[in-house]
């Protein structure tokens, strides 16, 4: 197993844990911790795809990262006076 594989697996684990906690009602899906974990996880998977590219995975992770980033931006703008 290569370092990019390990990074990608960590990213997948982060996203799955965030999803499971959200589905169990332990974390709000629209709260910054869940969004940040999803963004970082997707980023790790995208970084691993630089070494072994897979178009469907790239599209999925890009969409996942964009949604998480938009959620974080929305939260940041909401907190501004």
C-alpha cells in the first residue's frame, strides 16, 4: 500500500464517520465540524487520485468537496455582523 492509498483511505474513513454521525443524529450535517471533516476527507481522496486517476471518483469527490465548501462559506457569511 502506498502513501497516496493510505491518505485516500483516511479521507474515505473521515467522510464515512461524518456521515454515520450525522445519520445517527450525533452531529448536525450543516454544522462546521461535519462540513470541515467532509472537505478534508474529500481533499485527501482527491490528492490520492493524482497518483491513480479515476474519473468517476474524481467527479464524486469534487462534488463532495464543493458542497462542503459551500456549506462552510454559508456558515461564515451567516456569522458576519
